[in-house]
C-alpha cells in the first residue's frame, strides 16, 4: 500500500498544483483590492507566475526526494522556501537550484572517504528540515521582505535608483553563495587536499573533517562555489529583465564578483566560528565528533553551538555584509 502511495504521490501533488495556483491568484487579487487605496499592479502576481512557483519547486523537490538528497521533512520545508524564492524573483530560485544540486553532488563525491572520518556521514548527503532551514532560511527571509517591499518581479541591480530591491537581492544571492561556498569547501576540500588542513585560528595541522579547518584547495573551491551562484544570478537577470530597465541600469557583471567573494567570505566566517565555539574531537575509532565523550580527544573549539547554528550565523553575517559592500563599490556605468 505504501509503495502504491509513493508511486501515485507525484501525480496527486501535480494535480493539486493548478487549482492551488488558481486559488492563490484569486486570493491575491482580492486582497490587493482591499488592502490598497489604489489598485497597484505591482502587488498582483499573474496566474502564470503562481503556477510556475508552485509546480517547478514541486518538481525540484520530487527529484531531490527520489534521489535521497533530502528526507520527507527536508523536502516539505524545501518546497515552501523554494516557493517563496521563486515567487519573489526567478533569479533567487535559480541561485537555489544551483546551490542545491551542486552542493548535493559535492556531498556525494568520494563518500567512501568521508565515511571513514565522519561519524555523522549520510549517504547522498540526505538533508532534513533543520539543515534546510539553517542553509536556506536566511535567503528565504530576505526573499519574503523583497516580496513585501518590491513585489513579485525580476529587477536589475541598481543601488542608485532601486536601492532596497538591490540590497535585498544581493542579500539573497550572498547567503546562498555563502552556503554553496562553505559546503563545497567542506565536502571537496576534505577529499581533494593531499595534506591535512590547518586550523584557521592557530594554523596548526589538524585531522581532516575538523570544524574550522582550512586548506588552499578548500578556499579556492569555496570561491568557485560562490562564483557559480553569482553567475546563475547574472545569467537569469539578462534572460528575464528587458527593455529600458536594463539599458539604463549599471553593469551587472559585478554579480559574479560579489557572488564569489560571498562564497569565500562565508566559508572563512564558518571556519572561524567552527574553530572557536563549536567542539571538535577525535574518538577512539579515529573519526571526528562534535560532542565530548569518554575517550574523545579534544582538537579545537568549545561546545557552545552545533554545526547547524554555525551555518545559520554564517549566512546572516554574509547576507548583511555583502549588500553593504556592494552598495558602496558597485560601478555606476
């Protein structure tokens, strides 16, 4: 019975996508007329966008769930966050797609090596709702603020004429670039670096998998992970923003630069927090653990927060810092 339900579940959900999209569009249309003195088109989302933001994230989460990249709780929360990101700005959703699938592939890469050094290793990097929230929750919050303040639309980055939308857009991109850079650094740097990494606070060599450890390969990979997210945003802007807005806007290529910086910065911040306020030890089996126990040798850090909290704090720091830098250094023409 459960196998039949599992096979028919995608069909049932897809069947609900169209009426659900229509219902949300009608509710949006009704609320827009009552909440505003004048009818504003910017607050009315067209039905096609409701359908896209419902069906495409659903397809993405179904693929992820069947590939065991997320469990049921991770898929459910991921669907909600992907919906808001897509509804606010398709560039946000593109960044999410790039982050999710590139980080999932990185987590799967050489899993047999990671299994030997990590006690919490999961096949296919299966993520639950806590991991989804701590990685994408900050970007979703900024996307909701964008949706409330700027409406549902794609806009080019222009800090002179469209400051709030540009600030929030860079925040979303940067927080996702932070997550991608940090994940790629952790998952690829661990297995690609020929030598043991250095602890970021002391620059002493520590075992692979230690929280707060860095390597040259890891830093380069984190930079590339952020660049990948920034390029996805850059490409989506050029494919979705047309007409006079793009003609009068400043250059958009800095999206790639600030995305790569966000990936590197997020990885460094994550490493510093991991080395100081997150516990790392090695158990008698030679595996890295995050909880002190009998027979565990302390390597670094204090048991104050866990890895999920470190990821969340890194996203917040990067999501606030990068738009401040971008607003100051973005070229006018």
